[in-house]
C-alpha cells in the first residue's frame, strides 16, 4: 500500500519541529503529503526570511512549531508563536515573515473540484 504521508517514520512518536532543520539565510521545507485535495509541508525559516504575499485556491492552516512568525492575511498582521495556529482563507492574499527563526506545519485543503 502506498504511503500517503512521506518523509516521516510511520508508527513512531516524533518531535515534529525537529523533522525540518534551520538553514542560515534560507527557508527549508519538507513535503509530507501532496495530492490534488491537500498538501502537508513542514517549513523552517531563518530569521528575516519570508514568503511574499500570494493567494491560494485552498484554505491553509498554519501551526507554529517553534519561534515567532508574522502571518499577514488580507493586509492584517498576526503574530504566531509555538503552539498557536491560524487559518489563511482561500483566495485571500497572505504572507509569512520570520520575526525570529520560525518553524511551521502548513496544511492546505483544496475544493473537491480542483484540477
């Protein structure tokens, strides 16, 4: 049977924040799952790194795992620290900025009719 979640050991308790490593001056990512209906990705942002404003066809849930990030949704900034989450609604411009080194789990769910 094909594993739907990849790049993580299965049936093992894992410290999720440790599954992606910080890289100086970069954004590191690890894709855990990707289908036409969803994507699941771990990110590690070095301090000051960002993903500029864009929108998505799906609703996106950001779960902060480490550090502090600033999530901008529709022009409004939201600070996010470890253990906190926020939803970035589909088709609303959003951005991510690492105020400090910042790790997050991004889950995006797409509508059933997405091609």
